[in-house]
């Protein structure tokens, strides 16, 4: 069988399944689908921060829902990744307050600096630039999310420093 560039091993470990069951336990038995978002987060975190269609099918099986119900959620929310991504995801807010404060120019600057287009990963797998909808920090525009943290009042100098800090492993991607 020929594998695609996006092949992913499905590995639901005992500890991951324990965590999934703990999340499911927070919801009534007839509302198990309500656990979908937190379960997807846990499964994605355990699988290199992306969810293949096979992994989405596995989540549907675990929650006893239709696969399309998982696909709809994964394709709607930008926090779920359907392909391998860069280690450092620069997610720029692209709504009005950030655009009025120059986020589009900063996205272009970052892409040029990294040698990628929006949605592409650098050849070394370190960086990806993505535009997302409102991150809810309009008063701090222009801004982006990097891992679990917001980077606010962005400038080209701040972008340059973030890139250096990422390359020097000074940026923590998940606060867990």
C-alpha cells in the first residue's frame, strides 16, 4: 500500500483512552457528543498536533457518533489541523480591528521572512503562518496566537524576536 505524505499512525494509548473516558464522564450518557471538542483536543495533542481522517473516524467510533459529525467540527474550527503543521504556528487574527492596525502587512512580512505563503510550512518543519478569525483581543491589535499564548501589539521587530526565540526553543507551545 502506497502511503501519502499525510499518513498518520492511529495510536490511542491506554493513558489517552483514560483521559478520553475522564472527559466523557463530565457529560450525561445521552449527551456524550458534547465531549467531542475536548476529546479532539486531547487526541490531536497526542498525534503531532493534527487529525487525519482515520483518526477522526476513530474519535467518532469512541463517541458512538457518525464520522461526518466529527468531520464537520474539524473542518469548521481552525484549532483542529487536518494535515501536519509546523512546530510553531503563527496564527494571525484577520478580523477588522487587526486589519485596520496592519496585520496583513505583518503576515506578508512574516511569510517573506520565513520564505513561505500563508498555509505553508517551512521546509525544516519549524514554522507555519495562518490567518484565523477573531481571537477576541481586539484592544491589542494587531495580534496573533502562538501556541497557547497571545502575542499582542505586533511589530516587525516583535515578529523577528519571536522567530529567534522559536529557533532557540524559548517558546513553550502548550501550557500543560
